[in-house]
C-alpha cells in the first residue's frame, strides 16, 4: 500500500516509538500468530511500522493491510502522577440543573442580524448548538464567521458543522505567539533554540504560506482548503445530529461556575503536545489541570453507553478512555468494510453499556463473525454449500442453487443473533481485556 507524505506523517504521529501493538492478522505471514504483541521501533518513510515482536522477530506492519490494535499504556504505566477523583456529588438537582442551563443560555449572543431571519425551530436549534460547543469550537466558529459570509440561519447552521475545514493554532493571539507555536509544535524546535528565533517574523511567514486567517481571542484560525459539505437545506433540521465527539464533559471550576463543555478526543498526545480541546477548556475555566475541575455531566456518542459518571472514579481515566474511543472512531479499523456496523452489532450482542467494555470490543472485532446484509448472507450460504459438498463451483447446479435460503438456514442452525445492524455470533478467537475487567467465571461446586 502506497501512502502520500501527509498520510505518512499522520501514521508517524499516531504510532510513536514505544507504542505497544497486538496483532490480529498479518497479510502474507500465516506463521505469525494472532494475539502476539510487540513494540514499534519507528515508522519508516513509506508508512510501515518497523516492529520488534515479543518473540524476537522484526517484521514490519502495514496499516490498511495488516490488522492490529494499540495496547493502551494505562495498563503498563501510570498516565499521570496524580489522578483527579470525580467528586461524590456528580449531579445537580433538577431545579439546579435547569437554573444553571438557563443562566448559561442567557449569556449566548446570536450573530448580529441572524436570529430575526431564523424560524423559531432554527432559533432553538442554534441556541442549543452554541450552548453545547466547546471553547475551541466557539473560537473556530467565531473566526469562521469572519472569513465566510453568513446571511441566513441555513448559512450559520451549515458553518457550525463545517469546522473541520479550519485549523486552529493556540495559544497565538499575535504573530509573536504564532511564531512560538510554529517553532514549538509544528517544526518541533527545541526550547533552547526559541530564544534565538525571531518569533514575530516566523509568525508572519507562517501566515503568508497559509490561506488568509484571523486572530481571534488567544488563537489564530485559518481555512485548510478542504471542501465544505452542507448538511442543512432548510427542511431537514430534525435529521441533523451532532456526533463530532466521542465523549463530552461539562466541567466547572471555582472561578467559572457556568462551566464549559470539553469535547473529546483531544489530540495533543498524538500531535507532539500541540494544545487542543483540553488545554483551551482548562484555560477558559482558569485552572491548570483537571484536578481543579468538577464534572457535572458526561455524554458518550455511543447511545448504548449511559451513566458514565457512575462508571469512573477518576476524571483522568474517563478522559483517557474518551480519547481512545475518539481515536478508534477516527481510525475506522484501518478501512475494514462494515467495521462500524460490526462494532455496533457486537455491543448489542454483548449488552454493552460501559465505555471501557466498548473499547475492548472495538479492539476484538476479530472475535465476532458478522453478516451485515443480504449480500453477505448469500455469500455465507454459497461458501457453506460448497464446503458441505452440496454444490461444485462451475456446475449448472451451482448456478441454480438458492444460496440465500441456505444461508438463512445455516444462520438458524448456528444460533446466530439478529441485531439492528446484521447477524452476529461469537467465534473461538481469544478476547483480550485491555480496558475493562474480564468477567469472573463462577467456580464449580463439587
């Protein structure tokens, strides 16, 4: 598989040296067992992961061809020297929550000349959309409105879903700070070199090499050139879904009791420490770390994952797992067909309602056989009919055989489960628990 330079850089950022990997399948290397673990030495210039496997072999992995998962570091070493505990009182009373939300909404300012052009339904949608944005998203939206004409509610709603077309540099309130940002995070300059760099000049040069952007608050935002896809045509408001997050947390602090939404994943760890959602949210809250925050609400993009605050004692661990879910959803299982449907079907099959267990399922999709649609049922029936000796390929009988009916019969015989996403059943592959705890098998009494 051939990757362009940009993709190679993304792979290098995603799999830094020391990343622990568990293999599911290696193309062309049947003697490499499923489940073997190893360590990334480096990513070469064509995007291959040069590995040292725990059995002593040194075969490279090719993303997109080989199937593998990252072993979370939280199982190997502490992620932080201290962890922030989620306080006992997690939920406001109903009246307190309504009052806080109402006070929060009173501070929302609609774009000048926009709200009077919106229908009541659009007005309410826009109000809720802004209320649930993170500080990073608000900065980007405000900047985008200075660069893109917004004349109607349709324009505004579409723009609020097109922030992927912009890049934010933070902190960068002027050319000097932008230059330091470029040197520190984009060109990986050493701290010892910063005092010798003309940061203001570097900031100006960087701006001239990008599409024209704007300074907004403590950030610089510019368009990336990506084509914006409209999602709202004026008639489909009920169909719009805000799902550009893995987990979102409503955080408050002693100095900011109204609070802000933190929307995960945060990409600082995989982007050379480049400040992202978490840093901007903490700065808005006026605190240096999560230890100074209190979480009021937690929402997962997966609708089956409920009551997140009851699942975690540590806010750091909740953020860590939320980030990992975001990386999983972004990666989409290296392009495996129907992988998202298989993931959803596996969660339904397992009755999964916990985030940590959902993460383990996402890393063990090889443990589930899956038929997503009628075409897959037909293919399953054809394969079974040939393996069971009912037909021979290339014969007239094979051409006249009802593979779909036979496929359904095989599904029934095997006890496959029909979910909202297709048929699924558990195979004999080993399931590895890296995020959650393996279920305790009951002891047999004599």
